[in-house]
C-alpha cells in the first residue's frame, strides 16, 4: 500500500479466509485499520474467519449441496460416458458479515 492515497484500494477480496487473515495481519502491521481504512473479504467461511480480530466478512458455500450434486453426477456415470455439462446454480451462498463493518455502514448493529 505504498501507492499514493488516491490510488490505494479500499477493499481486498481474497480467494480464501487464510489469505484474508494474512492480508488483515499485514494491513495492521502497516498501520491500516480494518474495516475503517480498508475492507477485507474472505471466502469459505472457515474457522479462522471467526477467531481473528476483527472478524472477517466472508462468503460461505453450500458444501452439502455441492457434494450431493457431485454424488448425483457420479451415480449417472455407468449409464453415460460423459458427465452432464450443465452448470448448476446452487442456492444458499451467503455472506457472513463483520458486525463492526455493518454497524459502521448502517449506524446500528444487527443481531
């Protein structure tokens, strides 16, 4: 973040929560306040997103639905030579939002 202030990012979206935790640690070492100066979002809703401070905003995935669809596709394999190429859109992808960030954005906490 040695860029001039007008060129600095205001948010970082990481590929997983472990990377987001590392970005949070580095931001803190550099003197940036998360979420006041920089927003950091992780992916996977893993354990680390709940135990670091401040808690990460993270995207959760419906792992049970993904696994069920994979098993469904594998179950069809003996009858067909190729897997179904149709992309499945699974519902219930959610955001686990950092409560401090929501309080700052909305002016009150959600419980």
